[in-house]
């Protein structure tokens, strides 16, 4: 018997990498490895939020919606830039925070701006529409149907954002294709989507309660924590869905090797050497390596 383990057990031989950790433990390991950078990224993103907050707090009632529409659009490119950096951290890719943030901000400015205005219109519509439908439903029970539909649309639109900004900063798709793909990916990756949704709702509610209970700590959390944490969770959970269903088919169609493959770790249990004599049956023939899509 070996000192630190039994190496006489029949099996597949020496593994290329240690066994993969469970996703929950791997998530926290990767997150804490980049925690300080993510806090800095959150602060950088928060700077872009200041004009939006100032508009909501200081603008007069007559000018508030006009000023909001002007300042809110810029949040799209900033969100795409933050998503690019958080995606790199979540996938353990080398990244320079400041350089990659502003490079992505410029590169995705047009689509980010469009998405920023789409978000602005959608948020205003939901903020006005949901209470109206709720009041109408209280007076007429049949109005619960449009009320529930409005809530469902709001929820689906929120979940689409787990994919939208990642595709903006990762692909060359048009805005129409990104929105359509995001809608389908919500259902295709339902398990990851729901888990990301529940985590996002928990963090949002937690930060809201902290602002009510202790505004000082609540504001500090908003400055350094929630935006990048939520984005990191979405990237960690949902980017593999994008890679499988959007990026990989692109390279399969071209018949080219996905450059991402070079950075992927071997699957759990993949052996460097196989001890075939110790196995009762011959191992199955290795399948053709799959090809995977260029990312920016």
C-alpha cells in the first residue's frame, strides 16, 4: 500500500488535471481569487451610475424623464464593458481591468447604447404598466390576465439580460440576433437561468434591505459589491450555455477549431495515460474533438 494512497487500483491511469470541484465550490474559489479586482470593477461601474442617480434625485419632475432618457443610454456600453471583464474573470482568462473595460466600452458602444435605450424604455414601461394593471385587476378580476402577462414579460426580459450583454461583448451578432438568441437561451439553459435569477433576486433584496436598515453600509455595498457580483454569477453560470449553443455552432458551421478550446481544461476523469491491461474491457474509442467560436 502506498504511503499517501493506493496506486494499485485498476483504472484509467494518470489524470491530466485534478478532479473538477463541484460548481458551487469552484464558483467561490474563482470569485475570491478575483474579489479585489471585482470590487474595483464595481467602483468603476458605479462612477458611470452617478449621472443616472443625480438625474433621479436632482432633476425637476418636468425634466426627469427627458434627463433620464439621455443619461440611461450610456449605461449600456458601461454594462457591456463590465460584463466583458467579469466574463474573463469567471472563465479564468487573463485580463487587464482598466484596459479591457475601456476597450470593450469603445468596441461595443453602438450596440451597448441601443441596448441601454431599450432597457430604459422597458423599465419605464414596466414601472408605469405594472401598477396600472394591478389597480385595474383589483377592480375587475379579468384584468389579472394582462397583469400576470405583464409580470411574466418583465421577468423574462430580466432573465434575458443574463445572456444579452455577454453576447454583445463576445460575438459579432446583430442586435436583433442577440435579443432573439437571448430569448431562446433563457429556456434552453433553464436550470442555470433559474439559479441565476434566484441568486440575483436574493442579492437585490439583501442590498435593498441594507439600504433601509443601515444606509451607510448599504451605500458602501452598492459602491463595491452588487453589480459585479451579479454579473459574475451570470457569466459563471450562463456563458457555458452561450458557448455551447451560440459560439460552438458558429465554428462547427465554418469547419474551424474554436480558439477557446485551447483554454478549456480536460473533462473530469480524462487520462493522460491509460492502463488498458488493468481494465476488464477495452476503453471506447475516443470521439472526434469538437470544435468551438471566436470571442472578443
